[in-house]
C-alpha cells in the first residue's frame, strides 16, 4: 500500500475530529481569553502525526505547527496555521516558510462560516500578487465546524514518479 501524503493525513485527521459548539466558546486562562478549538485541532494533529515525539511547543517562526523531516533540525515538511478569522498574516507566514506542504485551517463559529469563500479568493490574490506557483509547495485550506467540513486546494503540486524524483535529486 502506498504511503499517504502528509496533507492527506491532516485532512483525514481534521475531518474525523469530533467538535461541538462548546469548543468554539471563549474561556479565560489567567488574563487571556482562549478558544479551545484552536488547541484541540493542533493537539489532535500532533498526536496523530508524531505520537512518539515530545515537544514543549508545536510551532516555531510564529507558525502554529511545524513538522520536520527529523526532529529539531530537519527540513520543515509541514506548516499549519489554525485561525478563527480569515487572517492575511497567517497566509503570509505559510507562503514565506520553506515547507513542502502548507495548510490553513479555518475554525469559525457559526457567524463566520460565510467568510471561507472570500478567504479562498484573498489567499489566491495574495499568492498571485507574489507570483507563486508549484515551487511554493502544496497549499491547502480546510474549514471545520461541528456540522461543516470543506477542503480547497489552492496550489496542488503533481506527484512525481519515483524515477523522476531520483533524477531531480541532488
């Protein structure tokens, strides 16, 4: 059986994640207001993708989650941002980071679901203005609510045959 792409794994993890409206309600943590849905998504992804790896923090460079080829110093394979609002800073961070796969996960409450399609257009506009292409890597968006799940591929890099990979590697 062929190995699943990490992006396909992330999509499956987020799709299977059980969430309810209580996860979207703010809670106080000290002086800060936090939304449990953000951490719930990130923890589930980390537990499923890297169950044996201990980390004090999931991300780096201001990105919510980074998965490296080898722990601590390896090349970044996957970068994920999770937001309750469409945020251009998150999209910019994902576009700036050198990773094969980039995923923006939108976890809106009921009132913000309508912003997803507009966010897709804004991401495409951002990437077009930067003249980004397949060299950027895969860029996928996911929307997750208790009753909605949607995936949009912004940039999808075609898979290379094994012999093509050997020729293009250094």
